[in-house]
């Protein structure tokens, strides 16, 4: 099998040398053939495929790399599929991009191909947040859209997210059908380019105002913001697309004391001030937190390069800053929205929230308290969007998200939105100070007393390349064949297998069906409430292990002690699974 893959990779590379590719590309293919066969294999052994986030890969030459040719083939395949799905209709598409290297070039190539296929194309005049692309699809009544981004991945990566008419990323069967269409394009000569430039319409700042106006409709406590408009906020866009619109949204909400980290307000796809532009990591947030410390900021906020994820650091009573994980940010935003909806008498039993299966069960507890239905879905915001779509007209979506630092309030966007999330976190801080005399960190501690102290952990095991992908698959096979019988001494009582779509009651041996799409995910539930989930990433070369533990928090005074106990338990799980 390995020899066959090597032969195919060489054949593909030779086809690129012989085909109508540009000379720079051919020179690089030749260099790899002569001097770096390992990289040649990685670049050509397969084609980039649509996963949970569309295309995503390292930039470079080859069928397994992000370049104008793989982007072109994907776009032509998508265009062919759109013509099939919307036969006889005029087709409209929106195209956006983030700050990554080559993103503008890729986006212009996408727009050119769509225009050459006879579509009306709305192309943003410069980088924009990914959620604004989702908004544009809905606002401009498009059938589809594309954003060029690799989210928070390292600088070597870029990506391509395809969206459908509801403004959400494509879900089955569309994703598979698009792949089928792409695979029918066997020659880059089949890609239509260089025609009908008049079909491309540029979106500028006037359209931004429509997006910002919609975000402002989410405001629940304008009077609290007026009284605490000078709340000090430090924000970093991490060299990305939030640089203008996040501060603009905060100003629209009424905040007048926003400081942007100057070094990270520079648009640069090399992300020169960070190792990785991921707001989940404290190291990435360190420059913003340090500025927050110097400024005495109440809040430190960040968005990733395409501004769909949010990072939040809160000042404690000692003046230090605690970086929230995605679960904590979600719980705070959900608690704030539901509390205010209840106070404003907007809850009538027809509202719902959504979270993913690997996100904290504390969100379920908060929703239960307010009598609001909480739906659980597979990882990936497109599944949250699908639930919103399926319930549209029958129930009202309030908010929801996933542990990977993504939150969406309101349904005018159908992807996670760091712009609106930043504004709501700031408003929640003003509301907490105004109504309870608390900081957000103090309110979070109070929520733990009320609902239980939930603590989560995540370990990502990276395995790169073809060998790494094979190893990850073997790990999942082994876990299915030999699941743990206990977790830190507590018996495993239930196993969810989302590939088999069944739940196993370990004690009785009874299996019941799971009403979800199939996905290669396993969950183990221990008797003491501990949850371990295992999931290969759909967008990165890694397998992720999610841990959830819980304990009672008698009072805020017990916070440090119980936190220590929960962290020790999480560390024990990592050791037991040999993930250190």
C-alpha cells in the first residue's frame, strides 16, 4: 500500500511538471523531486478534502497543499454543484478572507472563478471577520459563500471554508457532493477563469455598518453600559481581521475606554509577535495581558486571525489575570443572556440554546435552571447552525457554542462570532458591576457555587503526515476494542460511540441508538460524573482528549481548595491515559 501511494504521488508530481502550471510551481516540484522526496510525498500523496471546516492545509505546491490550483479546483467543483442545485436560478455568492499570507490572492482567484461561471459575486474589499461573511450570505440572499482562512492554525497554513444559503458551513450531503464534483475536475484547464469581471461587486465599510447594527441589537443592558462606559478594556486582534470591527462594535455598545495592543494591530500573516495566533494559549495572550496589567484593565479580550474565536482574561481581586477556557467563556455568556432574558420577561418556553457534546455540562445545568432547552450536537459550528435552521420559525435561538472558544448569540449569523462575543462579554462585565458590584471573575465563582464547580481539560496529541494519520486511526480502533473499565477508580458506566451511533450501558450491556450524524468520537462516562471524550480533529493533524470533572463548591472561600482538587483529578486522568 505504501509503495502504491509513493507511485501515485510521483505520478501526480510528474503530471504537474508536464501540465499547464506556472513556471515557479514547476521549479518547486522539480526541486522536491530531486532533493526532498519526503516533502514531495506529503505534498502529493492525496488531495485536500473537505473536513469539518472545508479545505485546510499547509501552503505550497502539490495536490495536498493550499495553492491557487487546489483552491481553483475546489471552487470550480463548488460552482458546478451550485449550478446543479440551483438550476435555472441566478446564483449569488459572497467571498471573504482573513490576514493570512496569500489569503487575498486566493480570495480573488475564488471570486474570478465564480464570476467566470456567470455568478454574481460579492467580494469584500479587504480582510473581514469570518462571521461577517456568514452574515453577508444571509443579508444578500446568496446561495453560497467562501472565506479563505485557517482560523488559529500556525502561519504555514491556510484554508477554505464553504458556506451554504443559510450562512452556515456546508454539512452532509453537500460536503460530500462538492468533493464528488471536485474529483470530476481532472485537469486545471476545466477551471473557468478570466471572464465576466463585471460580475464582481466590492463590499466596503457601508456593509460593515449593517453587520454592526445587527450585533448591537443583541444588547441587553444599555443602561448599565451608560453608567460604566469607561470600563477599561484591552483588546488584541492578533494581527487579524478583528482589528477594526471589534473596537467599532465596542464603541457602538457605548464603551469609551478601549485600548488596542499596538504591536498586534499590525496586519501580518506571519504573526510576528506570537508562536501561534491561538487565543486559547496564555503565551499568545501574554502581550495583551501585560498591557492590561499596566493599564489596570478590567477586561482583556482577543480574537483569532479570522475573528470567529474569542479569548478572555479577567482580573482577579489580587490584580492578576485569569485566562478563561472556552467552556468558562461560554458559561458566562450563556448565563448573562439567560439571566437578562428572564429579567426582561422574554422567556416563554419557546427558546433554546445549543452546545457541542465535548463542551461543559455546566451549560446544560444553566439552561435547566431557566427552563430553556439545551441541545447537544457534534463538534463543529455547522452542526449548531443546522439545529438553528431546523428549529427556525418554531423556537427562538438565544446563544450557544463550543469549548474551542467559539460563541454565537442571535441567529443573523450562522457561525461563531468573536465580534459580537467581545461586545457581550464587555456588556456582561458592566452589568455585573452595576447590579451586583461584582467583577466577572467574582460572578463566575458565584455561578460555581450555584451550579457546581465544573472543570475541564484538553490534551491534543499531534501526529503529522500520512504516518500520523494512520497512527490516530489505530488509536481509535484500540480504544473501541479496549475501552477503560474505570477512570481514577470510578467505574465506567456508559459509553457513547458516535461512529456506531449507539450508547452502551456497561452494567446491563444494553445498547440504545444515538440520534446524531455518525462521527469518529468516543465518550466514556464514569460513575462519579467524570467524562472523557476522544475525537480525531477534522481540520488538524491531531487527536483530542477532552476531560470533564465536577465537585460541589460550598462557598467562594473554598474556591482555591476545590480548584486544586479538580486540577489534580484532571492530571490524574492524563497520567492514567498516558497522555503526559
